[in-house]
C-alpha cells in the first residue's frame, strides 16, 4: 500500500519521532490507525477543533485539581468497551 501524506502530517510524524514516543514512522502510523479505529468503535469520533477544545478543557480541569484516578478511568473505559461489544 502506498500512502501520500500532506507535508503538515509529515511534520507532525517527524515531531513524534523526535519526541521518542515512537521509534519509526511505521510504528507511529500503526498506533495512530489502531487508536483511531478503537475510538471510532467506541463512538468517539471528533473533529480536530473538538479535540483541541477537549484538550483545553482537560488542562483547565487539571489546573484546578479536578482530576480522576487513571486506573479507575481505564477500568471504566474497558467496561464501556465490553458493553458496546455486547450491544448494550
């Protein structure tokens, strides 16, 4: 499969690689596609503007100390995924 990326996406991927969070562009694209598909399956599709808004809201909540335990959050997310897979 051949994929042609817009220059701005190439720059974003390069920045991700520079950060060390991904070892190469293939790994990054694998992660990105996987996360996109999971989000879509959970009914969580957002525009870039909506994502930026959610990030800003989350940072403001964090600044106020309004946070939740990460383990608790991921357990709830896992349970929600199981419910969606069962059609509930």
